[in-house]
């Protein structure tokens, strides 16, 4: 078994899809469609799912809906270890409650942003992760300095890992140079690819997992790309990467939710419109996503 293969002992490794969430016309969650989507992703080469992440639009859900999404994912995945719920919240106590809910539902790990309602300093960030780590479920840190205004630098990650609070990091900064510094400062901390459009670069740099967006639309092709990349098979990976990159880059843009859902619609998956305040795509952005998706379909990606 290679270090990049999913297993129940380290269930944050492999391809964990940050799932989109289907809504009905009345904006209620379509749990049946979501359950089918989770099962379909795993059947098509993905290792697990990340519900209630940014792509899952957890901010629009009631507490009851958010909890039910986790339970739906655990049941549909067939193995709770394959589920990594997002537990971001305004305060550490609330994040801890969501981590407790994930553990009670049988999830194998959780994904946790730093405090994101203000620009927290290093001491506050470490205290936040320490508080949630008290639940006992493995925590994957999520570094997204663009949206949170808090940067989990390699040095800060090493200190949080040294506190015993995290097992891995979803790296979304786009700065692939950080992979090597993280490995030097915290060699036991698992690096997970956090942005689809730097997948190949971070895989080559030693990533052991991918918290992924575009497998929602094209799981088999994305799985083939990931496995070739982490195996160092550039002869296979590079053509796939070039073929898909015009889509993968939308995972890093402001319109990532709408873009991936539109691609899902075109690919025959339950995408649908996002709930407010996100508007549907229009104009040149919609045309660009549509063109790239239709090309991917024509090229045989699935």
C-alpha cells in the first residue's frame, strides 16, 4: 500500500471530493440527490467526500440541515471513515460542536478553517485548533488566506502540528514552494492538494491527498490524473492535466461554486443553481466555463 492510498487509519489521504450540494426549487436540500451523488463519486474512483465545505455552501444551511448533510454523507459513503465534514464556524466553541457532531455521525476526520471573522494572530489560531482537537477526531487544517485573511504559513502549521492539533493541511495558497518548507518544518504533517489547478505541482512536491472540486463533474478522469501525478507518471499525468486545466482553474476563482455546478449540469450530474446570495453565471464567464466543459465531454472525460 502506497503512502497516497486511502485507508481507514489515515482517511484524509487520497481523493476526498469537496462535494457540491443539490437544492430543490424551494431551496431545501435534496438529500436523496446528494446521497446518490456521494455513492456515485466513490463508485467512480474517488476515496471519500468532504461535505459542508465552501463548495457545499454550508453558510446557507440551517443547523438542522448542516447536521443532516453529514449523516446523509456517512450513510451514502458506506463507511464513515470516508467522510471529512467541514466544521468551520464563527467561534471555536461552535466549531468544536460541529466536530462533535461529525464524530457522533461516524466521520473519520474533519476539515477546519482558522478563525475567519477577524485577522487572528498566531496565538489565537493555535488556541482555536487546540480547542477543536479536544474532541479527538483527526483535524485537517485548511489554509485559505484569500477568504479568511489568516495565513497558515509553514512555520505556523509546524507549531500547530507540534501542539498535536492537526494531522494534515489542505493547502490552497497556490504557492507550491510552501510544500518543501512544510516538509522540512513538519515532516509528519500530511500535505493535501487544496486547489485543483496546482494538482500536478503539489503532487510532484509530495502531496499525499487531494481535497478536490472538479471530480464532482469528472471523477474518473480526475482520479486517473491524481494517481498518475502522485506516482510520478508524468507521461500519463501531463497530457491529462493540460487537457483538464481550463476547467481545473475555475476551482480557484471567486465563481468556483457556480462554475463547478454548471459543469455538473452539462455532464449530467445534480448541479443546479446556487442559493442566494450567489448569482448564476452569465456572460463571458458562463461562456468560458461552458466551452471548457463541453470540450472535456467531447474529449471523453467523465
